[in-house]
C-alpha cells in the first residue's frame, strides 16, 4: 500500500489543506524565501558591513564634490576682491 494511486495523493492533499488551511500554505513560499535570504545574509555579514561602510564613504565624497565648503572671506586675495568690485 504505497502512494501509487492518484486517490492517495488527493486524500493527502485534502488532509493537509484541512490541517494547515489555505492561508498558511499560501504564505509558505514567501516565508521560505525570506528565511533563505536571511540565512545567506547571515553567512556574509562581514561583507555587508564593509559594503555599507564603503557606500557611506562614497556618499560623503560625492557630497563634498557637489557642495564644497564655503570659502572664508578673510582668505580671499586682493585681486579677487578687486575683480568682484569691478563687476
């Protein structure tokens, strides 16, 4: 008496649906995928931390290039002051 017949599989499927319900079975796929993804992230945790640090350093460098610090008016040269006065 094995599971050779389609009727055995149908009865087993009905029992599983009655025990677990369709909502739990429907959520089984995404839950399993999230668990595997979290497991992979856990294995490569050091790489992720390094990647976040590099990303933060890159964003800081881009911010400096996009918005350079303001120049101090005391450090301007006389020729720069003269050229701004003539405008």
